[in-house]
């Protein structure tokens, strides 16, 4: 029989900000914490390091791009705990500024992981969320800068308070298609694959909250947040914050209904 113990899942937590979130949850959260990684070796090594600090996260494999691993995590959480209390969608990628990969590739690969991968995890794990559950989708302030670089028409589409998840999926698909044809700028989109992917994550979070509210779910809150500029592999260690300075200051973008005039 499933335990009634509380449980938290953090994606992409073998290093960087996700690792620090697991460490903080192990110290403060009244329940089990699952450190996930797309690579078993890196994940188990991270668990071992935390064990050395007297902390005991559990490991589970999860590649947010691989639906089979998402399914296996879902089944594990359901069987072991019968529900989910905290979900931190932290896993993400960014091409380096110096990357010579074509923009079409950067757009497709970045949106695939940061937007579609995160959405896949949510779609699969949300049915497990218990009353009072909390979901944090790690977005970025870059999304706010990026939306301002979109044409008025594209901005309006993202900011539509009645935008549905299908509508958002269409927008993200459109961006990648246009990028592949080299037509995204002419169509009002900026040349920031990471930025657009994170606009997608922030707007996704708003839609998810609206859906939970409409379904009358009991006190489930979805946030999009920005950790600030953090010293990790992603920032090539240029960020001024350490991974452990992120947590008290995780800035919420919002967990309320968006207004037409608000920025993302
Ligand atoms: P890191 O590159 O240090 O860590 C990213 C983590 O995500 C790694 O564990 C990585 O695994 C994992 N990951 C990447 N792709 C996948 C995938 N497909 N499936 C599962 N795990 C995956 O980045 P940060 O810690 O800096 O970033 C964490 C989050 O914070 C990201 O969403 C990022 O966009 C966001 N962020 C970061 C900022 C910063 O200044 N660092 C600023 C704003 C937002 P692996 O080790 O296998 O590559």
C-alpha cells in the first residue's frame, strides 16, 4: 500500500539550482525528496554527496524529453506515495552565447526541453497532486525581456487572459516553424530561443493555475519563478549568486490571473 508520507520531486537536480533546491527541501520539507537526473550515474553521485551532509534524498531517473521516463516516475510516485505534494520543474537547457549552432536548431532543441519537456512532466504528474500541493516552474527574468522584444501582435497573443494551453502550444510550434524557415523576425519574434522557451514556461504556469482554479482544485498553486543570475554551468559560472543563495529569494512571477496590461 502507498505511504501517506509527503513527497517532493525536483527535475534536473543532479547539479546547479535543482541540486540546491533538493538540499534545502531535505533540510526543511516534512517528507521525502526525490532527486531526479537524466543520467543515473550523475544522479546517484549527487545523492551520495548529499548523504555526506547527512541528508537523504531518494533518486529516480527522469529525462524530461523522454516520455517513458516521465511515465516511470509517475508510476513510482503513485505506487510509493499515492500522491504528490511539491513539484519543482527546474530542468532546463540554454545554448551558450558563443554557440555556432544554427538558430533553427537552437529554437527547436531549446523549446523542446524547456517548454515541451516541462509541459510533459506537468501533464503526467499533475493528476497526482494532492490538495495544498505547490508547483514551481523555474522560468527566467529573460522571459520578461523577451516578451518586450516581440511584436505587439505576438505580445497580445501571449497576454490574452483567455489563452488556452492549445493556443500556447500553437504559439510555441509557430515560433519553431518560423525559425526553421528563417522567418521568425519578420513575423515579430525575437532571436532568443531560450527567452521564447521561458515565455512559454511563464505563460504555461498562468494557464495551469487558471485550469486548477476552474476545476475547483483545493489550494493548488502554480508559480513561475526566476532564481536570479546564478553561478552554475548554465551561466558559465558568471552568475553572482551561489546556488544556495537562490532559495530564499526565488522570485515569483505570479500565481494569479494575468491582466492584459501586465508584462511577463
Ligand atoms: P545547470 O545547467 O547547472 O543545470 C541544469 C540541470 O537540468 C542539470 O541537472 C541538467 O542535467 C538538467 N537537465 C537538462 N536537460 C534535461 C532533461 N532533458 N531532462 C532532465 N534533466 C535535464 O543549470 P541551472 O542550475 O543554472 O538552471 C536550472 C534552471 O534555472 C533552468 O531551468 C534554467 O533555465 C533556470 N535559470 C537559471 C539561471 C542562472 O543564472 N543559472 C537564471 C534563470 C533561470 P545534466 O547534468 O544531465 O545536463
